[in-house]
């Protein structure tokens, strides 16, 4: 964010912190029984708790767990906090505030039928692959078949027992993954892609925050 904001998930977006947009949408969807929020440090946890006190959580329980060094470590920490009564988990990045209720309902239908599902959208850009990471000068570019390329989003949803088993393998084998569907694939769990036709950008830069503000105003 280049110091544009102190904490991107607490930055104001249409008058409320970024992460509260996701909370509101999950509440409206009616698909969850509790939230588990992964926090970076005690200060962030206190700020998140203060923000949550400004809304009606409709009696939903909120669990808190400290994050890890990498995203996958944070997910593992959250999964281990759940009880065996947990049936389905929706793993979501707080930095994606613009999910829609309908997308969540479609994701729920898919995960109940197939055990693993993720919001995603087809790639429209031409994607090239370089021979090795970091080398971009005078390289022979490899064409990738665009019709088979999809950009992953969140939430990604899973039967709890299956994704917990998958992440246990990730941890046991000291593997590095970038999203939850990768963990599922490692254990042979096929993933259903749920096409998301609505913009669902991840807030990474200050420009992303401006774009998200425009999208909210346009909706």
C-alpha cells in the first residue's frame, strides 16, 4: 500500500472498514454459523474487535486466532480451531470486500454437492510463461492456452474434514502453496469452479482501494 493506509483491511471503504463489507455479505447470505478471524498482532485484533462492535452480528460467534508467517500457516491455525461439528468452511481473504450474496449462495450449492468449490473467473488476458522466475530480458515466451486458464478468487469452500486433512499434508510435507484449492489438489480432491460474474478484486495497492470505492458507488 506504500503507506497509503496503516492497515488495508481496516481502511475505510464507503464509510466502513474494508473487512466489514465481507462480514455483512456473509451475514446476509445466511450460509454460516460462526466467523473465525485470523489476526496479525494484538493491535490489529483490538482494532478489528472495535469495528465489529459497530454492527449487529445476529448472534453469530466470532473466534479469534493468531496468524502465521505465511497465508497457509494462518489457514492451518484457523482450521485447527474448529470442532468436529464443523461441516463446511468458507476460507476468505479480508482484502476481498466486494463478494456478493448470490455468489456465496452459488458457492454453497457447489460445495454441498462436490465437497470443494471456489469462486473464479476465466482469464481474458493473453498469458505468457517465462523460462525461469525473474528473467524477463531476451526470453523465449511460452504461450499458454487461454481457454483453460482461470483466475482464482475467494471464498474457497470445502467440507471441513477434507480440507483439514489436505492442509495437514501441506504442513507435514513442508509444502508451499498459494491458495486453498492447491491444498485440495494435493490430496486428489477435485475442485468445482463457480463462475463469478461480479468484480471481486483483492485490495493490494492504493489504486485497488480507489477502484473498490468506485465499484461500491457504482453498485
